[in-house]
């Protein structure tokens, strides 16, 4: 399937979200609802493995980025 501007592959999304998370301070803690609280590095690991927490963070980050396109 060819990539378009509107459809990023999972790998591309993980790379983008990982890059965004990596600029956060090392002592940043983010709460992910009932899943718990995670450090920046823990979130990066979750995103890289593509588990439930990582997928949720990727979804949140992509929605945030899309919001700029709509404005």
C-alpha cells in the first residue's frame, strides 16, 4: 500500500511520536487514564513496542498534530 500524506504507516507514527516524546524533560511524568503514570522513557518504550499504552499515546499525539492542520 503506497504512503500518502493522509495515511502514515504504524512504523512512521511510532517514529514521529517517539521523536516528540524524546524532547520532553527526563523527569516528565504523564498519566494515561486507568493505565497509570509513566516517565518519558517508559512511554517511549511503550510506543516502540506498540502495546496498549503506546497505541493510546500515539493516538493522542496524532490527534494533537491533526488539530494544527484544522486551524
